[in-house]
C-alpha cells in the first residue's frame, strides 16, 4: 500500500542518515598516500576536532585540553597542539615513532612563536584524555598497530577509575 511504501522509505532514509558517517569514514580511511587524497581521514577530521576542542573548553574549567591521538598521519595531533592542547600521539611501532619524534623536533625548532608544541610521541597510552582522536581507521591501524585494543584499554581504564568518558573524534 502507499502508506507502507512511505513508511518503508522513511525507515530507509533514517537508516541511510545513521550509517552515512560510517560509510564516509570507511571510505576516507583507506589512505591513498600517492593519489588524489593523501592524509584524507586526518584532513576530514579537522573540523570535528576543532569543534570538540571548543566544546571541551566551553564545558570545563581547564583551558588546556588533553588529546590522545591513535595513529594516522599526525595531522590532527599537530593541529591540536597548535591550538594549545596537550597532545599524546600513540605510536607503538618504534621506527615510525622515531620518525615522528624527529618531525616534531624539527617543528619545535622552526616554530616562529618560540613555544614548543605540547605534543609527545609515545609508545605508552595515556588515561586522562578529554578527547580521543582515532585518525587511523584503516585495517592496518585497527588490527596490526593495535589501535582498537589501545582504545578499549583507555576507555575501560578510565571507566574503572570513575573518570568521565572522553569525547571521541570521530564520534560523540
């Protein structure tokens, strides 16, 4: 009947709206390092990260926002640090961690303001983040680099300690 068709279309539209962000994240997460959109997910997350930082600052007493970044191309970590946040970039792979530390050191020495970025590249997770950014949603980041296990560990530890849950980027 026409009423059933309208109801079915309404349901389909609702489901499409609910899953569109997931499909976009999955599509963008497949980093195309040499093609049209290198660092695509990191760039796509920047407006969400900036809004999350503004929201945490507006709702909290602290001006310094603590951000934990899991993987990716580090564009969100650098942006959060430039916005005055205290950032921990979790990278369990030693070689990549060393490269990121060198890049960070180069950015500190070339910083016009004279202030070093509050960005630490670490093999250790932090358990006090206001915001967690999951920049590497690729299969490599999720499974091989252990970011999903790290995310679970951080969230469960914060919950056990009675800490408020961090804001997720992407997510709520």
